[in-house]
């Protein structure tokens, strides 16, 4: 049963053992940090957010990063205890933690489960040792599979990530890798095409002509094969890159895509509450200083105009197979949502996007072209 005022909480842990060459997330390599200071600062940031966002009940918590499996289990437990005191937990709350599959981190899985984590998302990224070296990962396939086995014994729910459309990756090789992944029996897979993001080492390599990812046609073949294979295995795509058994979707990520209220604490964390977009200071040292000075790590609280909220909800919701309910979005943004939707564009693209009453959704064929469709159909802005 979903409470009347559901809330999703995101907790950012910004530290990693090493920086992957494809990663543009807010992650920083640190040999060590003062765990007591970080725990106390996270609790202070959390307490502030709870003070300005009362009357909600938590339906999901997500520890992301960085590498949150580097957090001491006692810190995770302290954050969960505080979150429950501030807001209360809805029955069946989903508590996810992202983890790398190193043997050191896997050794903490039982303690993380005892702290309250009931879902883990493993960053396997590939089932090929050459690919793992290319992706800058610190683990090999054997270590990955050992960690996955531990996770499946310890946590009720397990997901893992893979990156495909790697340089010179044949369709047959990816098909075999994906089928092997599906054979492990997890309920959820996040399958991402490799993209070259500005500011990453891969971006530098690509600009110098030393790195080339599959072209549009090859990438399209890989994408279509991915969706067909996962659907046949009983894990259809419910979002453009996420696949799950029915009922095993990530409830936390659905809160984002369905544009529900969510709070974010920790360096660089974003939130949406009461018509405000919130963002924490990104650099760890700046965030710590802000918490010490102000009692929270906020950098900005930006009011969102009704039409901005509606357009954000459209752009996020159209990533989902279920699409969006235009009536709900109109209530959310208190605006004429139909003015934000280009009906002529929808009429021009009947095979790619469809209206079914007040529901608007992108078709299976349209998901391949989602990045091109959204600017054609949604008139206003891109989410922050």
C-alpha cells in the first residue's frame, strides 16, 4: 500500500578507489576519509532536509555514488535509523545500495544487510576480462561472480549493471554475454550503451581519435537485440535502459521517472520538493564546510514554474514503457499540459509515440529514437 505522501531519499557517497574512464558522476578518489566527520555531516544534512519536508513517509532509500559499498556498515545503519526517526518507513520499503564487486566490499555485504539494506545494485559492467580492463574496473570476472553469489545469498533483491556498445563489440559477442548474465537469475538488470561524456578520459581519447564506439546502425542493432533477449527471458524493459521481472522494478528510480517527491543529501545530491529544485554543494570539501557552517550542504533551492515542473515530468516519464498520464501532470504543474505537447509532432510520428486518451507513451520502435523524439514532442526545457 502506497502512503498518501510518499518520499524517496537519495544519499550520495562521493568516494571511489579509482576513477573509471567513462564516468562523469560526482566521484572522487580518496585513500581515506574521516568516517566520523562524514557520518555526522550526513546525519546533519539529513536532519535539515527532514525539517523542511515533514509529513512524508519513506518508500525508498538509495545509497549512490561514488562507491557507497565503501561506507562502513555502521554509517549506513546510522543514516537508516535517522531516516526512520525523521519520516518513518512505509511497509516494504526498498533500501538499495550500489556496490562494486571487489572481494573487500563483498565481505561487508552481510553487515550491510544487517544494517537494513534489502536491495543491492552491483557494478559488474562486463563479463569479459579484456572489457573490464578497458573500462578501468578494478575487478575481474571471477571476482564479479563471487560477489554476485554472495549478494544473492545475503540480499532479498539483486540487480547488476552491464555496459555494451563497446569498441569493436560484435552483436554475437554481446548476445552471448547478455544471455550469460540472464542465466544468473537476478530480478533486475541495468544495461547501458557506452556513451562518451565530456570531462572523462574516454572523451579525451575519442577526441584524439584513439577511441571509437559503434556507429548508429551498429548501436541500434545492439539496442534492439538487448530488448528482445531480455523480454524473451521475462525481464522486459520498463525504462529505456532498465529491465526487470514484473514487480521487481526499482521503486526508487520509478519515483524519479514518475516525478514524485524526492530528497537528496550528500555532495552534489539533487531533490524535488514542494515546487523547489534542490542541489547540494558538489565538491566534498565544500559540502563538508557548508554543513559545518549552515547545518546543511545546500547550494541552491530554485523555485520551479508550473510549466517547468510539467515539462520535467513529461521528459522523465516518457522514458518509461508505461508513458505518462497527462491529467496527473496537469494537476502536478497546475498548468495547461496540453500546451507543452506538440500534437502535430505526435500525429507525424504515429509509429513512435501514441496518445491513448490522456496517456502518452513512446512505442517500442520509438525508444530507439527517444533522444530525437523528446525535443520534437515536449515544448519546454530539459530537467536540471
